[in-house]
């Protein structure tokens, strides 16, 4: 007797596509194919894809902001929207607050998330200040407890680390077996360009894109990879927007470095022209790195197809537009410099990749599964419990109907924002049914369950474990 049998769906994993039934019991996948008759619930998936639930490994929720600005998704609204878009696990960031023990800050994030998440959740740590105590004791202990990835920033005043600090953080990651994610943009060059633009009175949102050109991303990607080579650690280069940064990843791999590349829907769908709108409207599209041009979009698609990118995440970082704590009225709004960086995308990430990628023939369904779920689980230490359709794995599944056509409107996405950058986009294919650990949580595109997600302590990334276990010194 099964709890649920999903009948006759086209099951796709990162390596296989086949038609079979799946039997679920006690929150797990217990049978794939073969005789299955009795269940409390039958789901007919004829003509539909049955896929591992999406894992969005780059999401910002309830992250504290400078005075006068507020992020508009908390763990409830953000994970609800994630679920509607076919995700069953999200990985938000815990931002270290300077001068406070990281574990204390993490406890506050857990308190905010506890009992409110619609998906399973696992935190990355953002390192904004290094101390001997942090690198010597705190971080290694947190890695042991399942927080096995840190993000460092090369941009944003107050958040960026200097190169020596990045090296020390990478060294800590090597010693503790963590994986470092790097935001690659050269802050000093950006500040120089912002100064010049402001002096010239060029302060509209579109200047956000011209003051963060591709070369500042390329330079920082090259530097991050060089620093990683000095320490001999694998890294993830997050939210890559253009070909030049992609070429840095390719070259690093040719040198033998282990590097994971990530891109996001905004770099496939938006351009810098979206920032060039009257009445501050361009602020809606301000994120960093900024959207580029059509050629960069094509480059990013190529990267998804050919494997420069292993990971495709939303970088969901939502601020309301018509809000005195959002993008329209940031304090001192006379300059683009004050617009909070980030755009919403947690619900639209997968429908965009499915519709523009799979349905338009750019990628096949197995590549979709790899980019949307399996590679996230493998990279960040959740595999095979998550990101796979195998016996014993959590029954986190999304059933996609390729026949559904939808015109996107923000109201359908159920996030806390007041716009979507993809308003009016026509998509083909939708995750009509979603199961979280064996329970139907989305049916016919609607939330139908009050089931709550749990926190996932993660294993070390297999990439990081390799250097962790190799106790010899870096070869340089
Ligand atoms: O503009 C962006 N990407 N905001 C989110 C923070 C980050 O850098 O990932
Ligand atoms: Zn970033
Ligand atoms: Zn300009
Ligand atoms: Zn981000």
C-alpha cells in the first residue's frame, strides 16, 4: 500500500527520461516502475513530466537592509512563491552582522523561518567581517553543523572583503571543507564610475548599468579565480551575466581549477535598456551585476547549454517599487546609487527555463533537471536526498504540464513584491502539481496544503571535501 502513486508520467532525471509509475510512502520515493496498485491517492501524470522538485540555491529573504529600505519577502511569502514556481527547496542567506557572533544572527534567521516555510530551507552564510575567532572556531563549527557554504562579496561598501580577507576566508573554507561563493564586481572601479556619472548629473536608474560594466565583472571574476588558485579551493562564481566572465570560468577550468558557474533568469530575459525608463521606472530592473545586452543573453544561453554554468538560480532579492521603503523612494533618491539592488524571480525562474529553454529546443529536459535541481543538490551537499528521483530520496516532485500556456501577471506569483520584471511574458509549460516530502502541496497551480518545510543541515560539498581531505599544502 502506497500513500501516493503517480501514474504514467514521463520521469526525467539529470541523466534519464522514461515513462513509469512512482510509488511514495512516508515522504519518500519507494518504488519506480513495476506493479503498483493500491494507494490512498492516485495522480494521473499522462502527458506530463515528473521531475525532482526545483532547488533554488540563491535566494534572499528577510535580509536586513540599510535604514529606510525593506526587503519585501519573508520566509512565508518567499517560499510560497517558490512553491508556486515548482520549487521544493530554497537556500537563502544569513548575513553576518558586524560585531555579533554569527551563530546568534543565524538563530534569529531560524526563528523567522521556523514553522513559516512552504519549502524546505537551508542557509548559506554571508561573511562580511573576518576575525581570528570567526575563522578559527566559529565557521569551522558551523560547517560541522551543516552550514557548508559561505558567500563573499567583492562589491558593496560595508559588505565587500579585501583580497587578503577573501584569501583568509578561502583558507578557512579549505580547512573546514566549506564551499565559497563569490560575488564578482570590482567595487573601486564602480565607485570611480559612479562618482564620474554623478558629477556629470547622470543619475537616472540606467546609469546603474553603465557604472557596472562587464569589465568590472570580468576583472573580479579573474581575481576571484586567481585567489582561489592561490589557496587551492573550489569556488562558485554566482550570478554571471556575460561572455567575458564566462570566459574566465572556462580558462580557469583549462588550468585545472574546480569552479562552478551560476547564471540567473534576468541575464537571459532582460537587458540594460530595461533600466532606461522614465519616472524612475527603470529602478524595477536594478540588480547587480546588471542585465546586459542581447549578445550577453545569447552567451548565457550558450553557457547553460554547454556547461559553463552548472547552476541556474533566481537570485531573488525583492523590493517593492511603489513603496516608501522600496525602489521608488530610497533615501536620497536623487541618484541611482541609492536604489536597492535586486529583483524578484523566485516563482519565474523555472517557468522561464522550461518555456524558453526546453520548449524552444535550447536545452533538453534532462539538462533542465540538472540546472534547476540536481546540480544544486550535488554542489551544496544535499544529494541524493534532494535533486534526484531514486529509491529512498525525499518525495519532492514537480509535475510539469507542457500543454499549459500562460501570460504572466504579478498577481499570480504570490510573492510580497508589487511587480514582476516578466509581466506579460507568454510561457508554455507550468508546474501544475508539486509534492513536498510526499504530500501534494500545489494542485492545479494552487497552494493546497499547510504543510511546512524543514531546515536541512547539509553535508560538505563533494568539491570541497576533496581539498579538505587532501592535507598537503596548496601546490603553488
Ligand atoms: O542585485 C542583487 N543581485 N542583489 C542581491 C544581492 C546579491 O548580490 O546577490
Ligand atoms: Zn551577489
Ligand atoms: Zn552614463
Ligand atoms: Zn544574491
